[in-house]
C-alpha cells in the first residue's frame, strides 16, 4: 500500500490531466451525462474531504483554532484584498449584468471544500484552512450581498439566499469532518481501524481526479452553450489566478508566516467557492440566465490552474526553507 500511495502521489499531475481529458471527451461525446453527474458533485466532494481530513491529525486542527494571526490573515485577504482586486479586474468585462454578476458572485466567495485538499497536496498547513472554514463560511454569507450591492446594485443582493451555503457546509464540511474524527478515534484503539485508515491513505489523489472528472464533464456542456458570450471572463479568471498567489505570498512574508501557513494563505486566497455559488446563480431571475455559465467557467479555469499551482507553490512561490510548518505525509502500515 505504501508503494501504491507513493506512486499515486508522485504521478498526481498526470492523474489529474487524465481526469480532465476524460471529462472533456465525455462532455463532447455524451453531453447527456450532465444530468447523471451533476447530482453526484456534492457527494463526491464529501468523500474527497473525508479522505483528506483523515490525513490531518486532529490534534493539529485543535491547535490551529488558536492561531489568530493566520485566521485574521485569511479573512483580510479574502474580504479586504480580494474585493479590491475583483473590482479592478471586472471593470474590463462587457457591461452585461448577467456576466458581471456571475463573475462577482464566484470571485468574491472563498472556497470551503477542495481548497483543503489542494493545500494538503502542496504541502501546506491544511489544518489552518480546516480551522478557518467556519469563519470563512459565515463572513462570505454576510459579505456577498453587501459587495453585490456596492458593485452592482441592491436588486441582485436581494436574491442571495443562505440555504445553499448552509447545506454545503453541513454536507461537504461538517459531516466528512465528523466521520474523519470518528475514524481517527477508531484507528487509535483498533488494529482494524488502523488498517482502514492506512488503506484510505492513497485515496485523496484519485478522489481529486474523480472530482475533476465529475465537475468538468457535468458543467462543460453548459459553458459550450454560451461560449461566445462568456469567453470575455476567461482572461479575468486567469489574471485572478496569477495576481492572488503573488499578493498572498507578499502578505505571508509581511506577517512572518511559516512555510506551511504561507502556502495555506495562498490557496485560501485564490480558490473560489464556485460549487456552492452555482445554485445561487441558478436561482437568479431569467435576465441573469448567463450567470450560471459564467460561474461554471470559473470552475473550469480554476481547476486547471490548481493542477499547476499544487506544483508551482511548493517549488517556486513558497519553497521549503527549513522553517515553518510542513505536514508530514501519513504513512501506511
């Protein structure tokens, strides 16, 4: 099992590339798969987060709750710095309300789910992200209507409902976290539990591949239908992927964060909450019919960018320096 896990981790980029290629092929050859795959996205994310949480010792998560410096850094980057960047980047978009609203909804909300996995894969301090998730969730729920009101107008802000946010937090975060804690507790006192935990140790990378496949294969047909109208948002999303890691790295240096915390700050600053925002976009009135496709486009751009960032962040942007926190990979028995 150790060899299998090591091989999977060493070849993770190839696995992700294969998943993306298979998803694109599926979307092109069998667009009807969208209706089958879309309901599976949240369950797949829940499994992904469960196996990711299993890799994180909960004693470190408890300690992370006491790290006020990182929490304040994450909140400041996501709700002070990001809105300024987003406002500037979206000024170049066509003055089509649906396109602008879709872009704002997704770019103004920090990710609460697979950001933990990407942080872990890049050797970042995933415990800090896990501990910060409730605060990120609550603040974005309160801040999104405010920023939409400031950037677009009061009418759109009225349509933002808390339901999808709460449901996503329970299904994608709270439930997997509780199950992972129970599994770790079982493993501490049971040989069978240790075997189960060790067996699941190689699953985060394959599950990320499954997630990439399900999201892209299910959402690409929606993007293709409106591609000529929403192509303008792609440069904005790519620019966001370039700008935010650099700003987060600079902020981490100013705050004196360790290596693991710096990588975590980069990923929480750049990953967005597209899978939770999508139901909000779908619930908008008819005149905002393009907004869901705009949100989905960000998902496709971001997932492609994350495959690159999981390699670039630990090797170039925040390399090991002998200091800070770098979680050790779990070993299989």
